């Protein structure tokens, strides 16, 4: 019986937390950041194979024998590192919002 009682309490706590304003603010902030960044990442990532397969746009010389395809491919590494750093900085704000959710839960 104690396990059933604990399960009901956990489900009740979860429902309360999910409905709280601070949790909703956390989800909203994360969505506003993650969705646009994800769309940008996938667009940039899939542009290279699409452009190299179906067009000749990236075949032009950049410097010497280096074409724009190589520059674009290198920029994907730069983009990945930049997005990781950006997310790491933004995660601090997400952590603060999550801490607020935990504190509100503790006050009840």
C-alpha cells in the first residue's frame, strides 16, 4: 500500500508543478529559444548536401583551389560550436527558472 500512496502523491505533485506559472514560464522560454535554433540548425545542416547535389552554386572558387563547398562545410563546424556555446549561456537562465519552480514547490 505505501507504494500506491507514494505514486498518488507524486502524480499530484507533478500536476501541481505543471500547472504552476513558473513552470509554464520555463517551458515558454525554452520553446522560444530551442525551436528557432533547431530550425536554423537543420536548415543550415541540410543546405550543404542539397546545394552540392542539385546546384553548382558552391562549386565556384573561394580562394585558390578552395571552393565555397569547403567553406560551407567548415562553417557547419563553426555553427555547431557557436550554437553549443549559445545554449550553454542560455541554460543559466533556464536553470534559474527551474530553481524557481523547485523553490515554489518547496514552499507548498
